[in-house]
C-alpha cells in the first residue's frame, strides 16, 4: 500500500510527503527524483534534450516499477495524472491524495523557485503566469477524478497539511493497514 500525493507543481507534494512518511514511519519516494536518477540528469535537462514525451514515458515506467514497493509515501510529478495509464497505476497502487493548492500560492512558489536554479522546466512556451493558469485549469479535473481524498493546503503549513492527511488516513482505517503491512515486512 502506498500513500500517493498528487497535485500541481509546487503544491507541496515532496515536502509534505517527507513529513508524512516520518509520521507514518514508512519510506518516502519522490517519483521525479527516481526519473532523474535513472536518466542521469535533471528533469529540466531531460526535457530540454529529449522533450516532454520522453519524460512522460520515463515517468510511466517509474510509476510501473513502483508497483512492487510494499509500503511508502509517494510524491508524484504534477503531470503524472495526464495519461490514463498513469491514473490507473496510481489508483491500483494505493490511496491517492490530492494536495489542492490555490493558484496564487502556486504562482508565488514558482516565482520564488525561478529565482533559484530550479529544476522545473517550463510546461509551454508562454510566460510563467499564463502558463500556470492554463495548465492548472486543465489538470484540476484530472486530480479530482484520480484522488481518493483531497486536502486544501490554503493557509496551512506543511505540518498542518500532513496532520490533516494523517487524520483522514486514520479515520479511514488506512493507518492500521499500514502498521500491519510494516509488521509483515519486519517478520
């Protein structure tokens, strides 16, 4: 069983995922970092050299390779939900949680990231604000359709978001299932 975090880029999937994995006592996996490791380059370099299609192919391969991973918190890339195959893999693999960030927060984080050597490649040839508005609106229905649960991240810090996810998992009986699976892997 995996706890899978989906949402737009800069919605906090990796940061919240690391915190949640510590709280649950299970490993954290970042799908984008796995793609980078396998490719031997950053996502920005991969997209620049080989295009988005190659990145998406590698992303699907990475998600498929994680089917055998027993228990973890998995942070996906923002576009992982774009293909039907990926959405099915995610749903089949675990509990999918949509980190629902609002557009102003995402724009602020992306703008802040752009000041540092960020590894986030541009999604289109447009500017950051228009690019984000268009792509964000297109992806929201995919996130909502794929998710088992949604957590609104607005006006919440990382700890609050992770705690809200934990409470949802606890109420649904998922935390006890994770504990049982952890015990099986220890034995």
